[in-house]
C-alpha cells in the first residue's frame, strides 16, 4: 500500500472511529467551480465598530482619561481599555500624556459618517454542485484530462445575463463586508458579468471498508490532505435524488455476464411490463417537471409557457406510468424507507425476497418492526438464497439467519425460507405497493454516509401487477 493510502486509512479510522477500516482504492476527481468576475457598485463598509466610534468621539470632545470615558459611556474600565488597545494598535489613537486621536483617526471617523460609493470588479467562486458562493478559495487545480471531472448540477452563469446571479446578491453583499464588522456593506447593483469560466478543484475519492470482511464499501472525499465532509454530503444528496454526478466513478461492477443475463431474465418473468427505457423515461420526465415547479416567477408570457410545458410533460409521464405500471422511481437510500414503510403499514401480507442476508441489516430496528407486524397477525414471507459460486462472493450471516429462524418458530404467520437459487429483489405490501429493484433488501443497509452504490428500483401500485409479483414469489416455495 502506498504512503498516501496509509495516510487516508489513518484519517478515516480516526474520523469515523473505525479501528479496522481498510482503504481498497482511491481516485482523483475534478470537483467543478464556476469562477465569476462581477462589476459591482456598492457602499463601502465602515471601518470602525460602534464602540470604537463612541470612544473616539469621547477623546475628540476632551474626555482623555480612560475612567472618564467609561463613566460617560456607562461601561467598566476594562471594556474601554480593550477598545483603546485596538485603536492604538491600528494607529488611530496614541497615548502621550493624554489620549489623542491621530490624523488617520480623524480621517477614519470622517469616513465613518459618510459612506463612499465604490465601483470595482470582484471575483467570486461558485460551487457548481451545491450553489454556494465564496469570495476566496484555495484551489488545487486539476486539468480536465487528468481526472474524472464531475458535471455541474446547475447551469453556469452566462455573460451579460444578470438574472443568472440574482440569487447570489445577498451572499455577494455579505462577502464584501469586513469580517467581524457590525456594519454591513450595501450592494447597490451588479453592473454586468465580465468573465465566467470553470475550474476543477482536485478531490480524492477514497474507497474503504469498515473492516476487511465487510461487504459494503464506503467512500470519503479528501482535499488538501483533509476529509471534506461538505463535498461528500453534496455528492450523496445529489446521488440519492437520482442525479448521478458520480456515474462511472462510483461503480464496482463485480457481476459477470451470466449473472446479468439471469437478473434480466428473472425480472422479466416477474413483471414483464417493466422495461429499462420506461424507467429512464419516468425519471427524466419527473426531473423536468420538478425543475419547472422550482422555477422563479417570470413575466406572464414566460409563466404561461412554463405552465404549458408542465402540462405536456405531465401528460407524457402519466401515459408512461399507465402503460408500464410504474408509479415512481426510487434510488439507493430510499429503499430502506420503503422496507420499513411496508412493515409499518401492512395489514394482511408482506413479502421480501433478496438473495443474501447480513447482520448489519437484520439489526435491532428491523427485528423490532418485524415483530410488530407479526403481532398484528399479518402474514409475512421472507425468502432468500442464491447458488454460491466458487471463489467467494457475498456470504450470508449465520447469526442473522438464526434470529429469523427463531422468530419463524415463534410465529405461525411467519414463513422464513431458503430457496434454491434466486437473484430477485422484490417486496410486496398488501395490495398497496410492490417494489422491483436491484437493491438487496436483506444484505445492504445503504447508510447514506457510507454507501457509494447506485441502486434503482420501481414502485408499483397497480393491484393486478402487485398480485402477479406476490404470486411469483410464492412460486419459489411451491405455494400458490
């Protein structure tokens, strides 16, 4: 292992309190920033804090003793001494026989009374994935050809399109202020956008396991040799929303062609109407409609055009949903929410089918929810089991299996079965909803702070399709 990987490993162990964490790989990625030069007009910030201004005015008006100033202002001597110390260090006040305001102090006080109008060009840095604006940033720049560069999640501001930066006016005004000052700069206007271009900041994506035997792979983002939590949170949020900014970078595809063919065949057997093209269409149209819903107010003509677009897209989306029986698309971290939703809301039946079973999923929360639904006399089916290939691969946890077997012996309404060989990942809750997915419900927890995998599923709410899904599960144990 390289020295760099060892350093990553040590920092991950310390930050996450994982003494056995191991780094398995790392990649350099380019994190996008928009560099924007703006021509601004604003009122310049006052140089003095309010207490400094009052003390200066006291000295000018012949209160040249610290105690007299404190008495006049109604504060203690220590407070005045602290303010005077700051003024003296700035060269605004000098201490001879008595306190005296310098020429610099007089000019500063004059400026304090009348704010100057300033027009100048300032450069700002906009995070292209989370829209945050910074007035300064230390880039470790990376060439686009030297790394996997992420694509910005929102359009780059355009020259001579001031509307593109309106949302940043408050942040620009705040950035122009003097740090620690009580008086804020007043931004009058952004005159025009002089220059816009994209730079990629180097971020190292480090893949690790909690321990050498773990089947889940987590990732951390490093920049300037330190963990960058904000980058990871932004990437996770976008990925969970289906915005695959990591795309090929976060993909460890360990399945062979035989397994892929088997999976495609089984899913077609389960619900023949589900096609990959339909999934992509539903997701694409849903994303477009959401974007239109978030559009700021425009002129009446623009608003009317947007409403027409929204209606057209909504019709297209409803047609695809009706034909394909797909209600919605869910991504990695949303699956466990649906799993717990099924256990909470089911009144008659729950079915969960997944190839593997792991203890990190069959945890206290899962078992508690499972007992709750069993106590409601709801019929529960949990089916698992896939033919193990030579050379390893994911294994089942005997401890997790024993816990479920114990429950099955205690509850007659719980069927926990190992089947001969299934790669299916499906779930059914009464006739309310069913899920067909690539997500392993019983072996993958998908902790949003750890997981890198992109798993996608479809939610079905058509009762006939849900029944077909349920019966296909029963066929695995020869029960109809």
